[in-house]
């Protein structure tokens, strides 16, 4: 019985792997966009590009359920190049729709950072679409192995090149790894995105609240952008505003939006006139 179950599981996994390989090959993944808002002005200032796999039978699959397989297949770099292209395409659409002030962000795996075509394709993409580089944010996980910036191929050197090239680079899931603070000293990033775990516990757990306050204070001192992700209620948004946190993202503002709903959502908000305030 055990063997049979294991066999079934293997068969299921390899069927999925083939379909996934195919979806990446043919570029038929889908992209959803989650807004970020300035706590100071109430304006929408950015959108994060989040990949979804629309499986022919199982429907929409979230990244946590298929990115591990993408990694195993050695296709993370290829997938991230597609996400980057989707991000730039959406940014061009936003510009055409009168939302030129809204920036775009995408997630960059270590595999993307080391991909030989990454920076060339990024620069080509922004030039071709007439996008301002400072409106493009690359989110890099705090847990990435950055290496030494003096080695030209290291991830630290690539981040410096991106920053020197005029792009924004944010450290994602910040505040849960051990290396966070030393990364701030060594890496040429323009901002931090504080991990959902810390944000969620902000009001219920005194330690999380204290860590959060210090991270926000330090980031402000270092003139870094600071974004809190995973904000699910007004009380958390208000507490963050009180700490001096500049930007929030989370279900309280909006869940990730399918591309087809995005412009309607932005227009609706614009029509509401009174921006949502913490
Ligand atoms: P992430 O970069 O931390 O993205 C934020 C995740 O938190 C998203 O999940 C989003 O739906 C979820 N989220 C946002 N607000 C809230 C909230 O208020 N409460 C809760 N509980 N969750 C919230 P999603 O879309 O499932 O993405 C999961 C992770 O997958 C992302 O985490 C990111 O690390 C990765 N990912 C997504 N798209 C890509 C991609 O194109 N490339 C790479 N390399 N990674 C990606
Ligand atoms: Ca992210
Ligand atoms: Ca994150």
C-alpha cells in the first residue's frame, strides 16, 4: 500500500513537472498585482508582480505550491525573466492608462541575479517601454547568499550594479534572517520590506513590536524606503504610521489582483476621492 501511494505521488509529481515545464516554456503563466500605499498621503505608489500557475485541471496555483518544483527543475531564472517581462509590460500599460506615478516591483531569485541575460534584458525592457528606472523595484530575499561585492559576479555586485543603474532594490522578508542588519551595512539596497511575520504580530507581541520599531527607525536613519507587508487591519496600519513606517502592503488595502481587475480597482480608488487613511 505504501509503495502504491509513493508511486501515485511520483506519477502525480512528474505529470505536474511536465506541465509546469511546458507552462514556463510557452510563457503561459499568469501574473497578479498587489498594491502598496503611502501611509503619509494615502496614494497607491506601487504594485508587486506575483506569479500564478493556471493549471488546466487544478485551476490557479499559488507560488508557494509550485516554485519549489520550478527550482528543482532548474527553471527559476527562466521563470523570473518571464515575471520581469510581465512587470514591465504592466508598467507600460499603467503609464498609458494615466497611472504613471505608480511603480512596479518584481521578485528576483538568486537564479535570476546570476542569469547571464538578466541586466541586459532588464535595461532593454525599460528602454523599449519608455519606463523610468527609478520606478522599477527588484525585490531580493534577505536570505540570499550575497557573497562579496568585490567579486564582479557576486549577487552583492549585481545589486550594486542595479542601484548604480538607477533601479530600486529592496530586501524582501526583512527582519527574520540573522544577517539582516549586516546586509544593510554591506549591500547597496534602496529599501527593506519587513516580513509579514513581524507585521502580523506587531500588536499582539511586545517583542515583535519593539523589533519593528527599531527596524523602521534604523531604515529611516539610513534613508532607506521601508515597506511593511502583510498588513491585515487598520489598527496595524495606524501603529505602523505612528512608528514612521512609510509604505504598507496587505489584505487591508487589497489582495493581489488579477491583471483584468487591476485598472478597474485603480480607477475605483481614484473615484473615491478620499484616499484610505490609517
Ligand atoms: P512575497 O514576495 O513575500 O509576496 C507576498 C505574499 O504575501 C504574496 O503571496 C501575497 O499574496 C501574500 N500577502 C500579501 N498580503 C498579505 C496579507 O495581508 N496577509 C497574508 N496572510 N498574506 C498576504 P503569494 O502571491 O502566494 O507569493 C508567495 C511568495 O512567492 C512571494 O512572497 C514570493 O517570495 C514568491 N513569488 C511570487 N511570485 C514570484 C516570482 O515571480 N518570482 C519569484 N522568484 N518569487 C515569487
Ligand atoms: Ca516580494
Ligand atoms: Ca515578502
